């Protein structure tokens, strides 16, 4: 009996060793595979008819084109072999409004199936399977499968020939010289220029922006803004060219912007004593912008602009900036931003599918705020340090930020009694019928807290409260015509303000509306608060409305038409009124009331 037990023990040890060696051999012989997912879908019209030949563009997390496909006769498309991440999809077809979907989650071993419905008024993309769950790249069920599976069990396999054919198709597409061409043509008009605390947007009347892809990963954008100056009636123009390339971990962009504006004849009379003289303002800016993901949690966006301004004199300066964002996962994210020189409102992020083209159009007409001091031109510049924390809990987004801001040569619009201020310290405004006054330098600090609530798919409400810097003035009358007296009365203060903001979209008409109103306890101030803010939602004085309406076009036209209206500070709030000897009043204005409308053709 003892010998039988020894024999069984030896046999068990031999079998165990054989199984171990076999397992090791299989482990060494197996080839490594990549865990990936896919995005597939179907494109139909409002009647449910499959649409063949629709262009489906896949964008990565950085909003750069990753792949492109065309739908087949069943309206189907697919992107295979995708690394787990968040992607975006844009579907375009002639005679239909483009459809876009962001935040598409690709999970290992699974396919995200999309139902795309194209319409002439409102197109949509809905998830068929699977939906995004808490922003996780791997579901709990999939993690359980990985934990319980054998190490040598294959999880996911693709047909090698299919992948090779897909890769060949993508490579041949990317070899095209020009692809994914997009454009915007805009006609605009209005009352006054769109002013803000950091610049004046001139209304030149006609603007265009064109973007095209060169060999897939290279983007070339050309834009222009030209027409007749509202105050001069003289031809004025601005042009911008930018080039960017997707390098995987970053997307560097180089751009050059040139502007030329003939100034009102009354400015020539004020400065040179010649009513017929038309002074000219020329600006040129060369910019470099880049963003990089250092780790999965840490990303940085940085760049600089070299500015050269010719107006009575030559002024050159640099405007660097940097923004570092650290993700805390489900606990939100922390961002630190530094800007110097010109403001960078574009750091707030992209809000619409053609945001890059709209950004170019806004940049073209944005002239720096210029004032005079002792007869020499001065450019308003700022230096801003900003720290923000953002967290999303369900359908709410909480954001808290604090900042410190230094502004030099602050330029305010001034409305003074006739003949009160003349000489080298008052500059007739370059865009309106008022004048510009150099208020000097000031420093401000403050904080802002905001809560954004999603009230369904098409309605968002935001409530903000903050304590910010402001420019106030001594409560006494001005007794002389000296600009130094007025400048000595202006000093930095603080104000508290609450802002309500609503963003809504009407699905059946395609109307997009943004409305905001700011309430402040003290009306004796003239400052935008945090003028150089890089936050996604900014406080603006008074009542502000922005409306974008899609206009139904003919089915044969290859573009869509949008009408826009931008109305700022409708109730004319934030005007600092000062008394002048003789019973007259003087107004200092940071953000004048303005009304602007336009018609855009987007293709």
C-alpha cells in the first residue's frame, strides 16, 4: 500500500510539471495583441432612408482629425482598431445640416454603435450601444472578465485582412493633397463696435474663413475681413494665415495676422491739425501655439505672440501665455493659467463645431485698445495669474477660481462736454463717435464661484457670484480741463456682482440663444472685473443677448445659412458718471452698448 501511494505521488508531480511546462510554452509561443475597440453606425435621413456617400470624420481627444470614412449603400460606416479613449464624430452630406457628437467612449473589446439622423434643420446623433458610463474607459463587467479570464485566453481578435484593407484605405485618403475643406462667409453690420475690456472688434462688413487639410495631419487656414470703416468710409482690411499639424502628443500652430485701418479724419485734425489727413493704424502679429499631454493627468497649453503696431509711433511687445491642467479623475481638475500682454479668451475652449473658423473671424477684427498719454500712443496690456478648480457631479458643474491681474495703460471710453478735453491725452475713438482716455495702471484681485446646471439636452443655466476689481472715482466735481485731474480721481476698488446666464437650443427650429444679466450693488464703477479671464463662462456687465438662427436653405445648395445677432450691455450699465463745474456730466465707459447682426454661409 505504501508503494502504491508513493507511485501515485510521483505520477501527480510529473503531471503537474508537464502542465506547468506546457502552460509556459504556450505563454511564450503566444503573440501579444492590442486591446482595442471600434465605432460603427448608420446614417439615415428624416424618413429613415439610408444615406450613401456621407462623409464621417473621426476626431481624437484633441479635436484633430484622426480618420475618415464614407457610408456604403446601407448608410453604414465603421472605424476599427481604436485605442480606448474619448472621440468625436462629424457627419456631413450635401443638402443636410452637419451632425456632430462629442465624448464618444471607446471601450476595449466593444463597439460604440451610433444612429445618425440627418435633417435640413436639425441633425442628431444618438447612441445605440454602449452609452458613456461615468466617463470610465472600462466598465465593471469588462474588468470582471479580465480578472476571471485565463492569461492565455484571447479577448478580442480582428481579421488581419480587414484591418490591412482599412489601413490602406485610410493611408490612401491621407495621401490626398486637399481634404475636409470647410469655410465660412459672413456679412455683418451694426451700431457701434463690439467693445470689451481688452479690445475693440471693428465692423468691416465682409469676412471669410477657409480651412483645409493637407495630407491628413496638416491644417491650413486662411481668413480675411474687409470692407469700409464705419467712421471713415475708406477701404480697410485684415488677413490671417495659420498652419497646424497633428503630431500625436501635440498640435503646434503658427499664424500671422495683419490689419490695416484708416482712422477718422477728425483724428488727423486733432493730432496734426489737418482735417484732410487720414492717419493709418497697422498691426502685425506672429503667433505660435501648442498643447501637449505630459501624462494621462497632466496637460499644458502654451504659446506666444509677437506684436508690432504702427500708429504715430512704432510699438513692439510680446504676449506669452501658458495653461497647465491637472486631472483629478472623478474629483475634477485643477488649472493654472498665466497670460501677459494681449488677452487670450480662446483658452476657454471650443463651444461649437466650427469654433476654429469663428475664432479666426473674431481675431481678425480685434484691434488693441490704444490711448494717448502726453502725446504718445499707449497700448493697454495685462498680466493675469489665474487658479481654477472644476468638478462635475451628475448634471451639475461646479467651478471656483481666484486671480490676480495687473493692467497698464487702461483705456476707457469717455464722453465729455464739447471742448473740455483737447490735446495729447485724449484720443478720438478709432471705431465710434466717442473718445478714449488713458486711466493709468491698476491692480486687482478677486474670486468667482459658478454653478452650471443642465436642464435637459437643450437647456443650461449658470449662476455666478464674485468679488472683483473695479475702477471707481472720487465723488466730487471736476473743476479744470486737465486730464491729470481726472486721472488722479480714478482709483482701483472692489465690487461684488452676481450673474445669471442661460444657454438654450430649440430643436425644431435650430435656434441657439445665450442670455446673461449681471447685478451689482454699487453702480459707480467702470471696469469689466476680471477682464483677462480664461474661464469658460465670463461675467459681462448689464444685459447681453446672442442669438444664432439656422435658416432653411434649398436642397441644391452645398452650404447652410445662419443669421446671428450679438447685443451687448443693452441697458447701458457700468457707466461711471462724474460731475463737471457748470452742472454738466462726464461719462467713463468700459463696455459701451452695441448691436451687431450678421448672415453667415457655412460649408
